[in-house]
C-alpha cells in the first residue's frame, strides 16, 4: 500500500510543501510527538509561545528537525539550527501541521 501524500516510509513523518523541512518520528528518547492533552505546554520562564493558527503551546521536549537532520527545540534557538546555522523563518505546528512565521509564535501574553 502506498503512503499518503506528504508522508514518507520509516521515521519520516511530514514534508513541507517545498520538500525542505522534515519532522522526525522515532524512539521516545530522541523525538517525541507533542502531548496534545498536557496543560504544561508552554516553556516556563519565557515569553509565551503558541501556534498562531490553533493555539497549541509546545513543551520543552517537543522537537523539530532541520534539512541537515539535526533535531532540537526550535524555540530554544529562535528558529536557528544549532548544527548547521540555517535560520527557519517559518515553523510547522506539531498539532495542526500549519506553517506560520516563526516570529508569530511569540506573544507577550502572560503564561
């Protein structure tokens, strides 16, 4: 059976429309799906971070992956891959899969 459009076989979950960004799924100790039911989604002690489309708040253990295949929390570095230095101007939501400007994820609303 063929994979649905936008999905790949194995540990690759989604590809961006332009095919440049990969979201990895794999062992729990390496990459974790977002805990959609958790009330502790925001990163403590920082500006509030949430998806501009659906309002989901990523947790500290949520991970994104660069084209160089490095996996990290994109909000720890402001959207810059610590392995290769690529700056991501857009970020994909792990809940609704929508892409939006990375800067639009940050809000000054209190946590």
